[in-house]
C-alpha cells in the first residue's frame, strides 16, 4: 500500500472498531425491528449516541444533531420532549457559563486571579492542585448548585495552568483543570444542598414517602464515601505533576485590577450572593446566571463586544448537553428506564445475602440507571423503585434513599454529570482525561468507599 493511501485511510484504533461494531449492530437492530418496537429502537439510538459521545469519534455537535434526527424519524416522543433540553435550566446554565467564562478570560480577570494564586503556590503543581481541590470542595458549602461553582472555578484553573506555562492538553493543564472540575462536583455530594441531583432526589422522596433528612444527618451518613472520593482524586491527580520542561521560566507579576475587571468582579460577586441565598429568594441558579450573562453582553459595559457570540463562544457543547437531556427525556417518556429496572431488579436477588451485598446491588443499579438518564433526571426513575427495594432488603426507605445517592454521585461516564460537560467546555479538558478519572473514582468507591460506608452505617445503627 502506498504512503498516500495510508494517509487517506483512517487510523484503526480499538475505539473505532468498537464504534463501527456498534454502528453495524444499530443498523441490524433498526432493520430487523418493526416501527412499533419503539423501546428497542430508542435503546439502540441512545446506546450508539452515548458511545459516540464517550469516544468522540465524531464531533459532539454531529452526534447530537444525529440523535435529535433519529428520535424524530422514529417518532420516539413528541417534539417538545425530544427538544426539551433546550428549555431546561441546565442548558441555560451552560450557555450562561460559556458567556461568563468568556468574560473572565477576555477581560484578563482570570489571569490576574491566577497570578495572585501563583504568588502563594509558586511553580509547585502539587500546591496549585491542592489549592484548587480544596477551593472547589469549599465552594460546595456556599454555592448550592454545581454548574455555578464550575463557572467560577474553571476559568481560574485554566488561567492558572496558562500562568504556570502549561499548554492546552499538557499534563499540567489536564491535572489542574480536572482537579478543579471534579473537586467542585463529586465530593460535594457530602452536602445536602451542594448538588442539583441531591436536591431533586430528596424532593422526590419527600413527595412520594414524606421523608426528608436533616442537613447534619445527611452529611454524617454521606461523609465517608465523599472523603474517599476526594482522597482518591488527590491520589490520582497530585502525582500528575508535569515534567519541569513544561513550566515557564519567566512569569508576569500581577498588575492592579482594571476598572473593567473590578466591574466584572462586582457582578460575579453579586451573582454568588444570589446563589448562596437562593433558599430565601427562590430564584433558580440558571436564571441568576443568565441575568449575569445578559448584563455582560451589553456592549456599553465594555466587558464583551457585539461580536462575542460569533468569535468567543462555542455553542457545540450546548448542543451536546441538550442531546444528553434528550436521551434522558425520551427514555423516561417511552418507559425504557422503567423497563430496564423491572428486568434488572429480580436479577439482584435482594435480601438473599448480606447487607453489604445488597448495598453493592442498590448502589450498582442506581449508578447504571443514572447513566441511561443523567444524574439530575435519575431520581424520577429511582425514587419510585425505593419501595420495592425496601421490601426486598428489609431496610428503611431512608436507607434506600441514602444508598441511591451514592449511585447518583458515581459517574463512570462524564455525560452522566452535566457539570463535567460544562467543565470540558470552559477549560478545554480532553474527554479521555475525564473518562479515566471518573473510572478511577468509581473504582475507589467500589473497592474502598462502599465497604467503609457499610462499616460506618453499621456503627450508626442504620442497618
């Protein structure tokens, strides 16, 4: 074969082989099934879309548009269900996050904050990663939604990586941005108000069963598993320190904040204040973020010019998120998630072994079902199953609820957690890096976190 032919042919990788096999299986399924077999066809479309998102064999926007088109073509659900992601608060949080991130970068505010952080950490990757990790975790106490925290943290992490001389895609860039993204999201499941999936989950149980844990009770029960998540993140990311050759030899000193940077800081501070006090005023974090984004895009303020939407904001990730929400909405509309759960629950044989075995089973099926939706949407599937789980295991509804939370907070694929998708967009994080970290944290939860939680819950008298 000539060298020219070799250049034309795509490189054969394991991911390509897997995707082509899935694509072939998809074609076979669509050819052999009747138009009335909506569940099978929805499952095939969803599986192929998730696989393409995970491997990025195609650009996310191409996969997203193909997913929308496929659902419409088979009549999987009404259009308002298929395209419901564009009306969701998560979509507008992402859009607002892209605008706010662009403003932080364009005005140089992120770089000025990063330079001041660098004065404390020096060129030590380990100190910088620790500071970002602890800051992300600490914000979980203050800001009651993950995506607003991501909007604040990721532009700073990206600027810090640039300040330290780490090029996009280098070990240093990946290490710092992934540490900030994950620490801002997964370990914060220790706080009852820290994440939207938890809020939705607890609300569903209050509606269905009339139970709602206290903030302190929830923290005490979930502390061990989230301590394991945070420790595992540091174990994975701190040794990720780059070679010295990646570090810049000379760095600029921070300069006084400009008028525009001060104005942006005040506006972001006001948004944080509204996010922190949402229990009092009841305004959704999405609408607070969108209001801030609208103000930032007024040319008269001099923060973003009128060409910002054309030149500085990439909306492809927003289509990605809308497609993920579409997969979730269609799965719920068609009953696919419920069918899967009904088929899997008898296989778990709950109540026929030890409590530890049952804990693994409940957490495992919660993790699995959340990947057929997303973490914020999964409670709609999981909460109605709690009664059956309780009857089989002999546990209380409260124990089932706390066990399902562990599954919700353990993504194996980044698409299950929308804040990680937002992080990818804001900090140019490679999806392969997040895949590895999510898999590593899931392994730590499985091997260490669940047994530790079992021992802790026995000590508390929960079992």
